[in-house]
C-alpha cells in the first residue's frame, strides 16, 4: 500500500514538472502584432556591431524604449513574418519570412510596441545617391541592378502579425 501512494505521488510530481516545462516553453514562443516599416542604405554596421544585410531587422533600443517588451530581445533573435518580397544586388526578386535582430531604430518610440523595421539592403544603381530618407547620410552602399531605398519606401508601413520561435 505504501509503495502505491509513493508511486502515485512521484508520478504526480513528474506530471506537474512536465506541465510547468511546457508552460515555460510556450511563454518563450509568442505571436505579436506591430507596425512594419522598411529601411535601406544607412550605416554599414547595426546596433549589434555586425554588417546589416537583407534578412536583418531593427526594433527599439532598450534604453530609449524600455516599455517595449521586444526592445529587450537579444541580438540574433529570429522572427517569422508573412512573406516579404525584395530584390537582391543583381535585381532578382525573392521572398523571405525569417529575419534576425541586429539593429535598432525609432529612438522616439513612435512606432509602438513590437515594431519591426525590415532591412532591404544597400544597393543602388550606378551614379545614384547612397542617401535614403530616415537613415544616417551618407549611407554605405554597393552598386547593383536595383535600388533598395525605393523598395523600402514602397514597402511602406503596415500592421502585421509575426511569431518568434
């Protein structure tokens, strides 16, 4: 009789531990909604100290916008977004839905919590300016068969839902 009670209690403890582990995992993963914007050109290196490239995004800087939970995410945080179309340096169209946090922006926090700023690249046609509104000028660019600034401007501003694994 004693062994059955002991076994039941042990199984109960294990079940509760597994449930709490599952809750922790679910708390880390999340679905968020926020404003999406696009940027291009700008500085060569982002807030994380790595060269910004397509596939990266910016969000709020924790010291400027401490009330935004996303501002507390670590560098390299991955998000899954709706598919976003862009062009590579050769001008070829492609879409992606995975982006990684390596930059900061919107220091006035005007875009609201969970804001995502998608980086469209640093490509410009030969002879064009490397300046793009809203980013430090002059920017850092490569010559290509497209203009990333035009792509970012055309992307505009829209409300989207995304997830973090």
